[in-house]
C-alpha cells in the first residue's frame, strides 16, 4: 500500500503546526449539522474562532492525518504553544462549555442532565432525518416520515413543561444550539412539499420560529446552504430525490457526501 504524506503547502496556513498563535479552529463541512451546533455554541459564548471548510468527498491528507474517525467537526485548540485536536461533536460541545465563559448549560445538575439527554435525542433525530431523506421507496419514505413525526410529538410534550422562547425558557442553551440545525432541514423540506411532519405541534413550531431568527443560528451556515442541501438531496437517488424537479437546481455545486 502506498502511503501519502500531506505537504506543508497543502495545509491551510491557519491549521499548520508551526502557527503558534493561540486560537480555536473549527474544521467544517458546508452541510454538517454537527459542525453547526459547535459554531452556534462558540458564537453564543462570544468566543472568537476560525473556520476551515473541507470537502468530505475528497478529504485532504492533512485532515486524514488529524481526524481519527475521518469526520467533522474537529476543533483544533492552540494554547500556550501546544496544539490539541478534539473530535466528536458532543465532546467538542462539552469542552467548549467547560473551558469558555458564558455557560449554555443550566447550573442545576438534574436539569443539566435532562438537557444532555435531550441533546442525545437531537442526535437521534438527525439520524431519523437521514433515514427520511434516504428512503428508497415511497412506503419506506412514509414510514420514516411517521417515525420522525412521532419523535417531534415527544418534543412537543417536553416543551409543554417549559416556558418560551427557548428550550429551558431563558436563556438560550445548548439544546437550542442542537435543534437549530435540525429545524433548518425543514426549511428545505417545506420548499419541496408539505410533508406534515410538524403539523399539530404548536410549541415545536414556535420554538422552530424563534430559533430560525437567532443570529448565531442564521450565521452558522453560508448563504448558499439551501441550494447545496437541495443538490445533496437530489443526488441521493432516494424517493425524496424524485420530488425535487431538476429545474429547481439553478447551478451545479460540488456534491456533499453527508449532511
């Protein structure tokens, strides 16, 4: 097997080891919701960070060398002349929470545990969204749609015990940071068709609206995110793909391997 080594010239200057400036660097992908939650958290905490975006369909060698799982996000931490690479979004969120000011977790340990549980539920919801847009048949699509709707029924029930506008009432918390990217998918789904997944869930709908207007959530993706996501969904060759007219895709974009 031929092994390739990343050349210094191939590595973005901000990621190079010989750059000893104290900083946080978020290695990203255009569509990844797990990247978005980290970006939202850092923004809400008013922590400066740099962002380096890669193509997961053509992973650069420098990225493969520092990412044990070959996934984003990565958080590169430069401090006191040393560099640490943190991987896995849940770990990154906890690291940011533990090391940066302006906490996004509640102080009460029971409430904090509850929030962490709903963050896990958010990750499970992202997996369900992936099954929804990947379903190859109409029957499978309808089944995944119903399952996804049932998951949001649970969220609706949980929100009944909480004050608006955010998951914990006030202030904005990490659960909000996790669900902002989840609801962003539905902006694109709704533009394709009315699937009714969030129908009959007024608390979920109100939460979605509040999150969509939050500056940190709007700024977590580039302006061309909706177009990129539609291209990605159309290329899945799933049942949902057949519902997206080719004419809706105004111009070609690099295909993403994950979203």
